[in-house]
């Protein structure tokens, strides 16, 4: 491939292309649409949002400043 063609290919593919506006979705936009209003998972979600996970004994509740941040202990408790 000549040098000019390689540069043209890089310039044409410089941005991430989004989905077409007419593209249909296989899944709902959010999980909220799938979960009924009276489901138990909503109670668990509200409880974990209000509880202090560090007091529950989660040792990694305060992330360190180095390296990649860990998953939020509250999110893991919800799972």
C-alpha cells in the first residue's frame, strides 16, 4: 500500500462512528424498563445506597490513589 493511501485511510477513520438514528435496538434503553416498580431489587438498591459500606467491614471501601480504581463495594454488594 503506498504511503498516500495509508494516510488517507487514517484520515477517513479518525473518529469513532456512532450508530445510525434509524438503527433498532435489541435491548431496552435501560434496566429500569425491565424491572417492575414493586420488585425487591429496588428495595435492595435503596438500602445499599444509604448504608455505610465501610462500617459493614468492606476493607476496600476507600480507594488508593495509585493504580486502576477498584469496583465500588456498594455496587458489588448490590450484585
